[in-house]
C-alpha cells in the first residue's frame, strides 16, 4: 500500500498519503481494487503473500534444533546473525535477473525471525514502543545489543525453553512458558512469551497486541523503511517484480514464414486497434512482448511498455523462408514465456505445427511455474501432425495441450475466419478472469450457477465429435425461462462456438441446451472479483504447510480453499472433484475456518486417485446466491515422490561435509529415473546414483554430499533441490542447508567469572536502627567471549558498575543493614551464568 501510494498508475494523480495504507480492511483485494478503481483481480499479489507466509511457516517445520531462529534462550546475537544472512540472500536474489521465488523464500524466513523477536524477547516489557531498528539490518554500530545490554536495569533477554541446543535455564532466568516448556515449572516459574492471546499458551498474553503491532511495524520497515528497507536497497523495478505488482505482459509469438503474410497483415490491421482501445484501461497489460519465429530461426525478444512502439515492431515484421511445414514454435514460445511477466497472456499465431517437440517439457514447466496463459491461434496444421493420445487426455497437437494446461483458448480456424480471433483476444483481456464451470454434454441440457459477483460471462462450446462434427446451435435460458438480453456471438465455427453475456440480468441456475444432441465440451468463464485460491497442504494438525513439488498419486492431502475478493460474506461450501474428462467423481463438504488474517477458509481431506484432478468449489455469496468457481489449472499428481529422511544434519561448518539422504518412491509403472541435485551456494560435491530403474512400488535413497569451503565466513542459508525425472513422471523436493562460520560453532560454554575485591560489613544483628549503616561488597566480573549481563534480584539501585581498563567490569553493591543478603547473577551472551551470594551474617567469604 505504501509503495502503490507513491507510484500511481500511468497518467493518474498521486493518492493522498495514507489513502491506501489506511484502507479498512487492508487486503490484497481491497488494495488492488482501490488502486485501479476497478474490478482487477488481486490473485497475483495474493500468491506472493501466500509464498511469504509459507516460507515463514517453513522455518517451524525445517528448523527444529536452532533456538536462534526463535530467539529462545537468550540467543539474541545469533538470531540477529541469521536474520542478516537471510536478508543478504534476499537482496542478492532480488538483484538477480529472473524468478523471485528464491527471494520470497528468504524474505519469509527472515520475517519469521524478525517477528519472533517481539513475541519472545522482553523488548515489549522493557517499554519499547518502537521496533528495534537495527535488528538484522547491520552490525552493532549504533545498535543496542553490543552496548546497552550491559545495563542492569535495562536488559534485553528472552525466555529459556526445554528445547534442543538450548542449555539449562540458569538461576533467575525467565522461561518461554508454553505448556510443553518444562523449564517454566522451576523458579522463576511461568514465562514471557506473547505469541498468542491465549493465557495457557502465552503467559504474557496481555502484551500480545503490543508485540504484534511492533512486529507489523518492523515488517513494514523491513520492506519500505527509508534507507535500509528492501525497497531502497533493490529499487523500484525489483520491488514491483518481487510483489508481482507489474500486472501482466501481452505477448505475441508470431510465425514469420512465407505463408503467414495474410495473418500478419491481419494482426497489423485489427489486433493493434484492439490494443489501442484497451491501453490505459484497468485491463491493459503492463508491457508488450513480441517474439517472431520461423525455421530454423526464432527471436529476438522485443519488450516495450508503449503500445505505439509495439505497433512499430509488429509493422516491421516481414515474412520469409519456411519451406517444410513444421516450424520452431516451441522455441519461440519458450523465449516468450521467459521474457514475460508471470501470469501473462500469450498469443501464438501460426499456420503450422511445432517442429521442436523436444522443447515441450521445458515449455510446460515454464507455463506451470509462471502461471501464464497460452492461447494458440492456428490457421492451419501440418499433414504429418500426429495426435497425442496418451494420458491425461487426447489432444490433436501440442498447442491444444498447452492451452488446456494453462487455461487458455485454443482456436484452429481458417484464414477466411481470421476475424474470430479478435473475439478471443478480447476475452483474454480480462483483468479479473474466473472460470465458473467446465463440463461435458452428451444429449442432456447443462445447468450452471450464475451469481451476483459475476459482472459478465462467456459460454464456450467445442464439439468433441472430431471429424463427424456438424454445425450446432446453442440456447441459453435464464432462471425465469427467458433468453438473456444482449447475447453476442464471439466465435461461430463448425466445431466451436463462444457467446458472451455482457451483463448479468438474472442470477440463479441457467440452462444450456445444444442441438443436435452430441458430444460437447463446455466452459463458462467470466469476470468477477470473487475467485478461489487453492492450496494443497500436508503435515500434522499442529503444522500444515503447502506441499513442495508435485503431489503424488495415491497421496492424502488437505485442500485449503480461500476466497479472494472483497469479504462480502461469501462462503465456500463444497469441493467437487472432476477427473480429466470433466466428470464429477466426488463431492466433499468444506469445513469452515478463519485464518490469522480472518479470511474464511474451507478445508477438506483429498486423496488423489487419478493422475489429473480438477477442483471445483461451490458455495454461496453473501446474498445467498449459489456460485461455483473452477481452479483453472488441473492438479497433476506425480507417480514419483521425493522425501528427505528425518533427523538429518543440515548444518555445515567450514571444511565440513554433510550427506543428505532423500528417499525416492515410485508409485507408478516401472520407469527409469534420472536424478539431479543442485544448491544455490554451490556446496554440492557429488551425489549418487545419477539414474536408476524402479519397479512399481519400489524406492531407493539418493545420497548427496555438500561441503562448506574452508575459507567460508558468515552465516548463509542455501536450498538444495533434488529432482527426479522418469519417462512420464517427475518431481522435486527442496531441502534447506545452513552454513555456519567457525566462530559461531565454538559454542561458548564457559560462564563469566567473578572475583571478590573487598567487603565492608559494619552491621550488627537485629539492629533496630538498621537504616543507619550500609554494608558494601566490591567485585570484578569478566568473560572471555564478550559482554556480561549483571542482574540483581532486589534493590537494583544498590549496584554500580564501570568498565575496567583490563576488560570486564568492576562493581560495588551497597545496601543498608536492614537487608542481609544479595544474590547477583552474571550471564554471558550464550546464557552461561555464574552467581554470587553475599550474606553479611556470614563474613567468612
Ligand atoms: C491415504 O489414506 C487412505 C485411506 O485413509 C490409506 O489407505 C492410504 O494408505 C493413504 N495413503 C498414503 C500415501 O498415506
Ligand atoms: C551436525 O554437524 C555439525 C558439524 O558437522 C556438528 O557440529 C553437529 O553436532 C551436528 N549436529 C547433529 C545434530 O548431528
Ligand atoms: C560422501 O562422503 C562420504 C564420506 O566422505 C563417502 O563415503 C561417500 O561415498 C560420499 N558420497 C557421495 C555420493 O559422493
Ligand atoms: C575461498 O577459496 C576459493 C578457492 O579455494 C576461492 O575461489 C574463493 O574466492 C575464496 N573465498 C574467500 C571468501 O576467500
Ligand atoms: C547508604 O547508602 C545510600 C545509597 O545507597 C546513601 O544514600 C546513604 O547516605 C548511605 N548511608 C551511609 C550511612 O553511608
């Protein structure tokens, strides 16, 4: 919100300060709607927020032995180092070209540490009303840790916890205080965590809101604080790309071989007119990308934000070459996918088939990871084109498969019917696209819900009769039995018709009839802010996280359905499972929950029985009208599963080697898998095996050795990606690795030492005038590894200390004779502690 206020849309005035940041509620949907002043889908931004939340939560799953990731047990300096390391990785990744996925993972992890500081340290209890600015932002300079924590009355600490690698709670130290924390039962009992509102989970629950506010402010500063925030460090372009704020690219991949002159002339005459019409509207793309291809050439990529420059580039296209029919279409598409923003709209114009079929896997992977939509607009195919008959369903060619996978339009028409393509392009220029339903018709009419959150919709019908297809006609009926007003035809060809309902007059069940009765595929899509966000989760009741890699066939998952858009009281109620032929095979009620941001969630258990599963959500809008939304990308289950074995050592010191073990299980038919392993920091030495044949139900363990270089310094986190590829199955898993420098490795186990320098005990027993005399004790205290914190349980004002020239501190404790005992506690940064008890009745010290 802060960023968008400062960066209004092209040609628009600045928003007044706070106009977006103070939106109530401030959600991705309300923000994007307010920014555009129109119905524009926020799903791109939502995806980034989900990725940050998932990475933040991943710390809980992956890091279960390092207290510093949580600031437990006074691991404050080390937590700060981790935070710095993640932040450095974030900045390095964000400055690189290409995907921001890695940067988002680092940011999510950094935020976990940053936010835990406020719930787990005593920063709030110390009365600090603003975030700790230097936490994770730099070294000690100007910071608080290295200096002020020597102050007895103003000491930064955090709770001890029964937790691996935490060490024993020293006398006088606070506990974290969750019910599983047994240290909280020994004195001082209780704890200081403010993680929740719940008094059972969080002894300092009454300070939860204060801690949460500071964590929110610190998170805001992490991204946009002047000078040291992410925005100022990486610049506007990277920031936009990190948050997916750059909307989409409109990309043309154009065949420029000899036979295409008619199509290219048509693109010049008509498409550009359309693009000019949309430029400046909320539906307009962020930029335009042009990639020509022929045979054997493809490229170069041309990118511009200016529609006029795009026009000039298209007008400069010339045709030549291409003697044999198939062309390098997939190579052109690969370039285009890489050059386009995520979730772009890509149009491929060609009159021939693809020659470079070997690129299909990489193109599919890019389509999946970028979420872009591929719309092949074909005016011909080659005779030698072979139909693809394997699972998940038959396609006439690779273009149809890509359109199906990406939720795009596939149109095969003739040169005579070029004008139809314009309608398809217009449909694709929709800033808030949703799919209402997909299904197949075999004679009977089809019913579908039209809800009040849909502002317009299209019905698209394709004959599945193949060569036997004959002309057909469709009838739409509103719930009242009447025909909808203003129905317009977008495409009318022999095997395909698309009609548009530009305005929804009646909500409820609409009826679609097609004659003659035959075999048809139907898709209803439209424009709406009400959409669904689906995640597959796995884990336990306590900690469910989005799955990594692809789900596996036969696996059991939790499906989480979140509604996007304004919260107008809509509820998801049912999950309908469709197989690859769009036949409903199951319907599961959704259990309603609210997440931490109070979004309504619907949860259901799902077993993946099929290689391809399509998910449809049914529910009610706030006004009680039924709606349905289909998740546009099918869930494809892999037959191969990779899982890291438990209890592995993922921490490395300089010069050390660690072996990671990943189990590969094949639940599909016998297949030969080749493996690859890589990691971001290049710590991988070797792995084995590189390939293996696994029978159905067989598994094996993959071993990979990682070594941190001897001269390695500084904390760093790396992610090792293990991938397996078979003939028909592929999958991957990511395993985090943490490299820790030698200095941090030498665990400081030596407590500070003290030396008594002198005492003065003028007191007598049972003196009625005990305030008249003072007793004093002088001592020195030092620690080899750094600063020492000195704590006195009662009468803190009686203690004065100064730094000694020889290192350490020299202190004097003074008390009236009314108090007989003092208990002093000395602790170093790792929490090693030493105590001194002085009792003036016991002068033989
Ligand atoms: C999934 O759940 C079913 C039924 O509860 C069970 O039979 C099956 O083994 C589970 N699959 C896995 C991979 O755990
Ligand atoms: C992990 O390895 C490091 C160095 O190789 C070692 O110091 C540490 O104790 C190991 N941790 C576990 C849990 O095995
Ligand atoms: C990993 O290192 C161990 C010990 O150094 C060695 O025995 C093993 O063969 C190595 N594994 C691989 C895959 O290189
Ligand atoms: C560490 O050593 C390697 C080669 O041994 C060298 O390439 C690298 O630059 C060194 N790194 C540092 C930080 O000194
Ligand atoms: C005892 O110490 C207090 C301060 O700690 C001081 O104000 C007071 O004067 C002292 N009394 C005597 C008798 O020295």
